[in-house]
């Protein structure tokens, strides 16, 4: 729970360093969060498929592959941008905090999806939360690029848009593979 306190503090502009370990060994550990994205994403996908067609099986393999590509795209983009803009000293903290931040967001959505699947909430709440969190990822990426990545405001906006565009491109590829 300490790490999520740090995540919220980082997003709110408060001190976060005492809550999140950003040492060299913490970087590979933060990818535990990335590993958890996939099953949580599959829960969300199950809720969407359940809402649209109670008998269909979600395309789990395509969803898992798409989520894996999205999660691997960020560290690669962050490394390239950190290298290009001479911000390698903030690369590790940026990736660590973002990994845990996205886990928190997808965890909230998965929890609401489970409540829908149990019949305790309407799907409209899952949809609204998912849509809101998806849109919020742009703001999250801008904020983290600025506060932790070391970019100035305009640079952080550029980085956030680039990350969002990459995510949309990968999602589009995944959806087209599911449909086709």
C-alpha cells in the first residue's frame, strides 16, 4: 500500500520519494505491476464481453498480447526520450512510478468490472470508469513526465501525447486483430 500512497502523492504534487523505492533493484520489481496488468485487463475484457454477448469467450490471447505490447512500449519510449533529451538520471524513477500508477488505475477498473460481473453494479459504471481512466492516462503521463521524468511543461505534454498515441496505435492493432 505504501507504493500506492507514493503514486497518489506523485500525481498530487506531494512528496512521493519516501513511499516508492527507486533503486536499481526496484526497477525489475516494478515490472511485477506490469505482469499484473494482463490478468486485470482480462477481467475488464470479460466484463465487456459479458455485457455485449453473454455466451462469447473473450479473445484472451489477443488481449494479453495487446496489453503486453502496450506495457513494453512505455519503457522503450521512456528510454529513448530520456536518452534524446539527456534525462537518463530520471529514467528509472519515471518508469517505476508509472508502472505502479497504471497498475492502480487498471486495478480500480478491474475491481469495478468484478462487481459488475457479480451483478452488483451496472455496466454503465464500468464503461464510465474505463473511459475516464483511459482519458486520464494522458494527464497521468504528462504529470509523471513533468514531475518525475524531468521534462519541462511543454516537453511533458509532448511526451504524454506520444505515449498516448503509441497506446492508441497498439490498441487499434489489437482490436483489428480481434475483429479480423
